[in-house]
């Protein structure tokens, strides 16, 4: 199963009270790849949530992972 893609749908799921990132091909993957629950984002500022959501979305995109590979590798090296 290939879950990385350069296209995703980001939406607010009212039933889950969550921001979800879903794969564009529902036949490929039906469950959300990322679910940011209300308990997570409630105490965040707009800027914090934007950075949190943006980072998760970029990491799911092969083109962006390749573009930022060195920076991602450096972040993974930190204790």
C-alpha cells in the first residue's frame, strides 16, 4: 500500500471533532492518515496549529520529503 502522495485532502471532521488528512484515493486507503484531535489543538495558537499541521502534511509528500531531506535528516539526528 502506497500512502505517500503529493495530493491529499485536508478537512475538518465534525463527527470526530478533528482535523484529518486523507488520501485522495479512497480505494487505496480509507482511514485518515493523520487525525489531529480537539484535545491536541485546543490549547494551541493559530500559528502553532498551522506549523503542526503543515509539518505533518509536508512529511506525507514525497516531493517535499526529497526537497527538505537534509533538514529532515538533521532533525532526526537530534537527541
